[in-house]
């Protein structure tokens, strides 16, 4: 049923064969999967606020849809090249972590729940000096809130090579890793006020199963979940599924991070200024990645529409705030960005 559900489309480039993956899978039936905190210093001032739980591949950066003997190497997204970071992703996670905190309060570091194999950490480990961690720190240092400057990647919880080969285990692994993470944060005395999950809906990562299980374990403490919509079908962009509830957790499907920020603002997880910052940073990120945002392509089309709409809503909500009626911004009506006039093509802002 699993293979039938995921479909037969397996687009994407083939990575060079590496027999180490299959050999490890054969001999690691009960592999112990440790987690590695990158910054374990107590954060006594982080008494509230949410902790962002994030996947990496196809959530923060694209896997490129690479396959090894039919096994997805990190994910299935073919819309961006392998290793490309999605515009606005780091700013979005920073703003979620900062929401509800005073300028003096230090936000909770993000926690990474990844299916990367612990047996292959010599190739795949997320180290403090990695490009990924540096990008999180750069977003923090650019913040106007000094307390945010030490924010970044905290705990990293890995999978095993078994999850690479038997990918139906990935959801279970992330659920178990969340339980370990929650126990660790409780023991440290700096438990967050809630959790926010960011992942993708690709068939290989099983993030939707993970959220259902985490929601059953954490209940209302899992505030919301965001799923980046990806596909291995190169012929057409994937359709957006309807938002829904998994367990007791509201779930939003999005194509771009300005679009995700728009929904976060709708449900009260971001303020108007934060929404504008995500839109503006996504615009800057897009300008630095012309290879993945070709003029007239679907990536440019979706991102531009969401940037324009997020900026419009952020500006409108900021004006409402200035009038002293901020509560009205909690539930903005959903609407698409205004379409371009017939026969014209809207120029991108970058």
C-alpha cells in the first residue's frame, strides 16, 4: 500500500552508487541513534516562547530528487537544485522562535529532526561550522533584537541507515527522537511554551506521520505544523493539499516561506513586522539564486505572488496596529495576490 500510495514517478538525478549504505543497513538491525546538541548552555531567560522542530532536506534546502538504487537521498524535490536553500527559510524560523518574547528574552534554539543516518556522520553530520548552522547564525546576528544574536541550531537528532533503506520507518524515528528531545529539555529546566514543526510532504520523509505521532504525544503543546509541498514530478508543479488537523494540531501546506509566514500571521504566530521581514528576506535570497528562480518559471511565479501578498498583508496589519486594534489582524481573510493584467508580465522585485 505504501508503494502504491507514493506513485511510480521517480524523477531526479542518480547519485553515484555507494555500497556503504546498503552494507550498513544489512548489519545494523538495532542501531542506537544518538542525538548531538550543538549548543547545550542553559538559557535561563528563555522562560516561554516556542521551540521550532525542523527537518532539513526538502524543508530547509532541496534534495534535488537524487536517488540511489531507488532510495531517495534526503528527499524528492526536483524544483530546486540539490543543496539550494529555499528563500526566506532562516528568517521564518527565527521569527517563529522570537514571537511572544520580550526583546530581552533569549529564544529557544531550533531542534533538527532528521532521518540522516548516524552511521554515516562522517559524511552527513551537521556540525557547528557547517554552512547550514552558519546561515542560522547569520539570520540571528542580523536581528534588531540583541537577545536573538546567540540563537541557532541546538539539538540535532539523527536517524539510522535503516530509515534510508526502509523509509517507512522515518516517521516513527522522528516521533521517538521528539520524545527524547522533550525529556532533555524538561531535564534542563528550559522547556519551551510549545513546539512548532516544519517539514515537507514528500513521500520519502514521512513528516506527516511524524506530526500525527508527535501530536498524540505532546497534545496541544504542538502548536502548529507547516509542510513544504514538494514532488519528484518534473512535468508540473505539485498541487497544494487542503490545510487540515493532524491529531489536535493545525497543519498548513505551503510552496514558499512568505506563504508559510502569511498563514502563521493569520493564526497569531507572527506579527505584521515579522511577516514583512520574512517577505523582504525571501526577496533578497531570491536575488542571490538566479539559477533556481528563472524568469517566467514556476519557482519565480509562486515566490513573487507570495512575497507581494505577504507584504500587502503585513503593511495593512501594521497600519491596524498603529490604530490600536491589533487583535483584528489575528484572522485575515485569505486571498491570492492581485493577478497581473492580461497581456502583461509582472516583473519580479529582485
